[in-house]
C-alpha cells in the first residue's frame, strides 16, 4: 500500500476551503431572490414590464452556477477521500498516525456529507483536534521521507 503525501492532505484541506465562499455566495443570492420576490407589485419599478422576472432569472443562473461549482468540488473532494481511504497506509509512521489519519479523513467525510444534505451549510474552520492531527501527520510523513 502506498502512503499519502503531504500534498494529498493539503489538497483535501484546500478543496474544502473552496466550499465556504461558494456556499456564502449561494446563500447571499437566495436572500436577494427572496427579497426581490417579496417586493410588492405597487412599487414604482413594477411599472417596467418583465423587470422582476429578468432580474430573478439572472440571479437564479448565478445561484445555479455556484451550486454546480460546489457540487463539482464536493465530488472531487469525495473522490480524493475515497482514494486516500482505500489505497494508503499510515501504519508505522508514529504511535498516533493511524488515529490521526482516521480523525482527519472522518472529519472531511462528515463535512462532505453535511454539505451535500444542506445547500446552505457553511463549513467551519478546522477543529483544533483535526488541525493538530493534520500537523502531526504532515510531520510524520516528512520525517519518513527524509
């Protein structure tokens, strides 16, 4: 079995960080759509034919683009996690390496699942335990290489 590289671990973290701004954009666009949809038809701008539908259409296209990009990142992240789970071994790196690896992979699987089930879920920064595990794993891998 092959071992993960520091680059593999960094790739998982970088992909996950791309989710936050996309989710924030999606949520912001949804707020705008809701606001425009709830405007009364008696407003002065309502006299312009098709203004509401045109604006809502543009916002929905942007929202759909953000959602599609988010789904693409989730699929890529899930593929990376599956590959790391199936084909890597961290045994023998250190006495904590297996537990650290399981914590790291488990955290990101939970993140992917939470993000898939809720389009408005915003990933939080890495918990301290996961961050500590990541640093130990990277250190163990760098020591093993040298």
